């Protein structure tokens, strides 16, 4: 801690990302990256930017389009919305950070703010949410998920400062039906509060749970904002691109926050590559189906081994060993060169989140689980 930090920095509990090892021998099943490469069209689009101009890379000396027009137009066409209903950012985490600043009120001067002024999100959910709340001095209340880790939508039909949650939820993978989400949106709309649905993993749930996205309802509910990332289903975690879809008024609010920090948040290469990825639906539909098939096969094998496996609509599984504690299984897998994610938090300390890798990766993971369990 530095004497020069202000109180905001001193009191902040930063998000801790998943381990990114330098060693190549690890099988990475800990950060929900897509195991398959991005579309070849993404690489072509980036190369076109680099080769444009009188010399290679000439366009890199110029600022990128602050409006992200090509990218936003691609998103609008893909989702059947208006250009003005799309916001682009440097990864969905940046979009979410802007959304906290734009739509949730600060209340730093009240020791215990009234419940109606606190935003709501699940007690087991994306661990960046309380970090954003702390950064913006937004008071919050966590809502317990059910024993099976599902979200009870009725718990969000109460006065609040706003609501946010992922669908499917993280790290559990449980999905909430769209009709229940829209009931929350309708209630919070009457309170003039925003509902943010983080749809980072929605593409991986559609085949089994039906269409999970509520993008089609943004015209019906002007308080509804959906947030998306290209890190998961589009295999572009390294490019750092995300976007939001919502009412034009919500998008303008995000733009005002963005332009209070940096109008050029999405670089030129990222905009070109992301737009190409969004357009190549056939390629990504194919690899999404591969991930889903591998997920379901791995879940079936684990259940036969008496593991607790939470039904997942995401590109990961949330599991508990019948014999080992969460830390024990995590350590044993790491010793065997397999990285998974462990959250040392109440209710989930014995669970691990396992990203879905290739079939070969998952075969290695399952074989390791069998070996570890048999050594009991």
C-alpha cells in the first residue's frame, strides 16, 4: 500500500483473473476461453487493415473510428436492431464498468443506504460486480440463489437501485428462462430502474435451453440492457471486444461515460476483426455446437463418477467431487498440468469451474479425475 493512494484505491478489492501460465505444458480449463481458433475471416480482416496504405501498417498511425461504425453496423445486422441501439467497448468488462457508472447511483455518504437504493445481483455470480460497485461507490445487496444454484426471479421484483446478473450465470452455468427475465425488466421499468443482463455465455445455452438472449425485447423494455463479449463464443479473448444492446437512451448514457474516459477505446485492428467475426455466423455456429457436444459428454462421464454436475448453459461445467474438497481436487489437477478455477467462497468452496476444451483436453481432464478419485 502506498501513502499516495486515495481512499478509493485503498478501499478497493480488485478482481483476480484466472491464472495465465507462462509454461506451455498446462491444459488451460480455467478462464472460459474458446478451445477453437477464430474464423479465418477475422485474420483476413486484420491483415487488410495492416496492408492498407502506401506502406505496411500505415493506418496504425491514425486513430481508430471513435464511433466503431463498422462493428456496430455488423452487430445491428446480426441481432436485428438499430445502429443507435449498439455500443462497442474494449471487452465486455469495460462495457459493464461503464454501465455501473451510467445507470447505478452512488451513495457513498450513507452508512447503510435504504434497500430501495441498493442494486441487486446474485450472491453467487460474476465476481467483478462487487468490484465495479466499489469502484463507483454503488451500494448493493446480494440475493441468495436457490440450493440448486438457480436464480429465483421473484426475489428481484422489489424496489432497488437496479439489477444485474449473467444469463447463464457464472460460475454456475445455470440459465434463467427469458420470460422470467422479462418479468424482472417489467417490474424494474415501473421503478424507473435498469436491468442489465450479461449474456457472455448465452450462445452455449440456446441448443438445449432454447433462445436465451432477450435482445429482441429491448424495444418493449427501454430499461433493458444486454451485454455481450467476443471472448467466449467468438474465440477472441485476446482481441478484447464487447458490446451492449439496448434502448438508444441507454446507449447514449454509455457513450457519455466512455467519452469521460477515452473516446478511442476499441483499436482499429480489434474493430475490423470483431466485425468480421460477427458476420461469420456459420463458422461460429459450428464450433459452438462442438463445445456444447463436448460439454454434455464430459458432464455425463462425471455424473457416472458420482460428481455433482450443475446443469450448464455455458462453455464450462461447475462440479463437485464425491471424495475430494475443492482445494484438494484443484491442487491435484494442477499437479497433473490441468488448470481449472476454484472460488474459495461460501457455498461453493468445494466446487470447481471447468472450462470446456477440445475433446482431447477433456479426455485428459476426465482421465485425471478418475486417477485422483481412485487414489482415495
